[in-house]
C-alpha cells in the first residue's frame, strides 16, 4: 500500500530525493529540489497541482514515514 502524505509547501519533503506525486488522478515519479522536477520538465504543470506525495521504496525497505510512525 502506498502511504500518501498531503503536500504542504510550507513544510516540503527533503530535497534531492525522488517521490511519487499525484494531483488526485495521475501519478508521476519525480525529484523534489524545491520544485517537482521530471526529466521532461516540471511535474503536473509546475507542481502547483500536486496535492500528495509518497516516498519510493522497494518491497521490504522502510520509508521515513514508517520509521517516524514507530517512534
């Protein structure tokens, strides 16, 4: 199951990491460097439409969310 996090521009995720992002319909894998960047440019029309993001992990790997939830 994907654990989605509501995107808050005032409290953004860590820069330099790749995330899944959505605006409620489409899903893209993008890097966050202060902006949601794809290899083709900005994600979802400059990222203004991004509502949620999720950490990308392989099966069996913990995400930052899972580690924080246990503390």
